């Protein structure tokens, strides 16, 4: 469904889903919770299937009304997943993936440790992945710029532990690919 409705979002979700378990392990998420984390990462934006295409594809910034509609994707996604047997934890992680560490995020304005750790991991990985890919309104940033933006949001938008873990995971992946 996600592939058909919005291939770019779907591809981005796959990139994020690859980074997430490595970051999850680094911040100490238990092995038995990693599967739920991975699934939440894969489906974190599934609520966007209900967001009109003209918003998803809009080549400029969204206005306030459009932003409000877009923000609903966290609740729509969580609501959809909540009704699947065994997916309640995944629904919770999806609901909170746009909370901010300083409490200024949505939908519930949770702050710091109130936000599920899995959601904090997804938020940092999602932002990094988004910066590293082309968007309708701007081209991809280079890795150094993306890293810098993530660090600048550490402690305000993002959990500092999650940011540190993303940098470590990305660094390790680069190291690995450099070694062939
Ligand atoms: Fe999202």
C-alpha cells in the first residue's frame, strides 16, 4: 500500500528501518523489543496514506492548515496499527515519533524520558534519513550537513543519546563500506 501510494516515503521508510535497529541496540533497547522497534520504524509514516497527495508532493513549505493535516499522520497510523493483534506497542511507538525531547512536539507534547525510547530513536533516525534524501521542496543534504543539523537539535528536538548513537552507527557503517 505504502509503495503504491507514495514510493518516495516508502523508500525513505526502508532506509530508516535499516538504521534504526543498530541505533536501538546502541541506546540499550533489549533484543526482544528490537523487532517491535524495527516494525515501528518501517511503518512509522503509514498514516500518510490518508494524507492528500497534493500535500505529500507539495514543492514548497506547508501552510498552517496543511501542517495540521500532515501532523494527523501519527494518530492515523497509530489508530490503524492499534487494531492489529499484537501491534499495540508498535502503535504507541508510531504515535510518538514526532514528539520532541523539549516537549514541543506532537501529538501529546511528551518530553524527555516520557517519550518511548523507541520513538526517540525513530525520531533521530527519521530526521537523519530525511535530510539525506531528496524531498519535493529541496535536494538531499551532504552527510556532514545532515550530521551537523542532528547535533544542533540534540537536547531540544532529539534525545542526545539517540543522536550520539546515530552518529556512531553511521560512522560504523561508513567504516565498514570503506573496508569493502
Ligand atoms: Fe512522520
